[in-house]
C-alpha cells in the first residue's frame, strides 16, 4: 500500500474489469479542485481536456485526473467522473451549475491480457470517485495498471507484467508524491541500473531492449501490433504553492525519473504523459527542490509498479517471485 496522499489534498480510487484485463484510476481532490499542468513525452498519446492544463488556458483548476486503460475508447469513462463531480457540486462555476474539468490519458491494453471489447466505463469511473481514499492506496495489478505490461519490444509473449505504483518523498514540511501506471515498451530498472522487469530471452534472462535496439534496429523481433502500443502515465503532486508555469516545468523535470528507470522511454511507440498538481493555497517552496523530490518519488513509484505486479495469462510478474 502506498504512503499517505492527504498532504496533497488528494484521494485516489481504482476500478477494474479483471476478467477483461483493463481498469482505471481516478486522482481527485479530497474536497476541492487543484492547480495542474502536464508534459507530453511520448508520441503515441491518447488524451482528453489536456488543453485545460495549459498555463494560458482560462480555466485555472481541475477537479480530477483520470488514468485509464482501453486506449481511446477508455476516454469515455471520464463522463463518470464528471457525473460524480456534478452531483457533489464540484466544477467550474457557470451561473446555475458547474462544469467539472477532468483531464484524462490512456494506456493501450486492448487484448494482450484480456478481451479487446473490454473497456473501462463511466460507471467504473463513478465508483472509483466514490471509493477514492488518501491512504492505503492499492498498488500493482489494480486500476489502470490491471492490463499493463512492460518489455514488449520482443513481442507480448516475452513481456512481463506492469502495474501501478506510488511513493511520497518528504523534506521537513515539504512533501512530493508520485503515482504512475507503467505500461512501457522498454525494460524497467532498479536504482543500481539493473533490469528487474522487461523483455525476456528464450532462457528467461533479460534481452536489454535498449542495447539490442541500438545494435540490431528493426531486427529485434518484428513484434506484433499489440506489442507496439505502450504508455507510462504519471501524476506528481506537491503540497508547495507553485504557479501553473512552475507545475508545467515540474512535470517536465519529473521525466528524468522515467529516463532513469525505463529504457527506452518516450519512444515513437509510447504515449507517455506526466501530470503535475498542487494546491491553490499554501506555502511557496524552491521549485528546484520540488523537482528533485519529484524525480526521487517517481523513480520509486516506477519500481514499485512492477515489483508489486502479479502475472497473468502466461505473462510473469515480479510479485510472483519471477523475472528478477
């Protein structure tokens, strides 16, 4: 279970279709909106309402962030978040009502571990909002990490299970946390640079996708289409008061964590997106210190995502004691 997200005013809720091999995760304010920004690192993204996160956009708040499986089909699940928010009177005020602002991003999990027709639904998202919690947040093969896999450059049959992980770093009263869904083309490494989850050779050892791609190029394995749809999504959060420009830079800076722990990352076949969120009121802090803590938190979250993931359908997971 993840550390406490209450210092950020955030609650996290999961919902999943385990048989279908997909799910979603909602990050929402406990009792109000948040300031937010985003950085797009990959080329194969699927998103909704990302423009609302621009520092130049009129809307200066978001009510929740949805991380979901189901590829572009999964974006429709955001309607369930909006319904929950509207029922609770939360959203951008427009006279007699509110319009909830819910940016969303997807991973591609159609079919590799479940059924192509299984997609997260608005009802699942509504449930995730209702059941969201700030402490004891489940990790591993849950929520948007249900159908996640890593190391797919040699084909899905040589991949390993990915998942969802989170972590919080603190320095005195300053706190920075990260939550990530790891569904990467590349391998995942530990703090020492050792591969702990990724593409496997015939004998079960790791291929080292970065090295093989650099030396062999397209000859790696001619992976099937399912193995070439990947994404790592992340939300980094702080209790420090930052401007939206500073939050945008925080999201960009946190990308260093993905570069250290996932190799390769942000490729033409990854749809990586990092969100950064913070409060509308609070104590200012050094942006550089917040960025440094965010990188540490996201590195740990990436590792936890695979260490706590359980295998299924012939794809091993580290939580089963396999692959490392």
